[in-house]
């Protein structure tokens, strides 16, 4: 009896360790927002979905340039005109996600693999951070900062 009580207390203590404690339930929503936005927008070029992921005043800080929704949509239009576009596959390693009330920030590694005709043509890697706000329609990104990381080849 005494041994089972000690074992139960040990298990509870182990599970309450920060490594095993539950994260904020909204953190996974923010991570999904990043994954889904890149899949739909920068892989699928689904212009009609931009406000499903971004606020109307969204800004993308990309390699020293400032892009707004209008510039992103123009980029999508130009890309859609390519008769044989590359296929982009996105993968993310999330560093940290913080949610406080109706605001959130996230830091992550963004890996993109490009392929054409079934053959990989390019791999790119960025270190990124983003902020999001919770709106009546759900979480939306209001800023994304992207820095290309050079890889050794």
C-alpha cells in the first residue's frame, strides 16, 4: 500500500515536470495557423484564403522588404502565370509559441523543398517569427518576419 502511494506520488511529480506539463491549448492552433497558411498561400497560391490567415493590415518583413497583402496577392498572380510552376512542400520546427490572452507570438524554422516533374530542384530555409491576434473569426497573423538562412552545400 505504502509502495503504491509512493509510486503514484512519483508519477504525479514526474508528470508535473515542465517537460511533461500541458502547453496552452491555443499554442497548437497558432502552429497550425503557420503550417496551413504556408500550405494554402505559398504552396497553393489560394488568393481567396488570404484573410483566413492574415489580418487586413498584415505585414511580411522578408529579407529587408516590407510586403502587405496587396503585394502578396500580386506575387501570387505572377506565380500563377508560370505554365510549369514548382511544387513547394513546407516543414516547420517550432522553437517556441507563447499565447497571452488574445495575442500570440511564435518562433520557428521554416524549411521549403521545391520540386518539378517529381524531382527536387531546391531547398530553402528561413528563421521566422510571427505575431497573431484572436479575432471574432479565429486566430489571424498580423506580422511575419522572415530571414533566409544560408545552408552549406
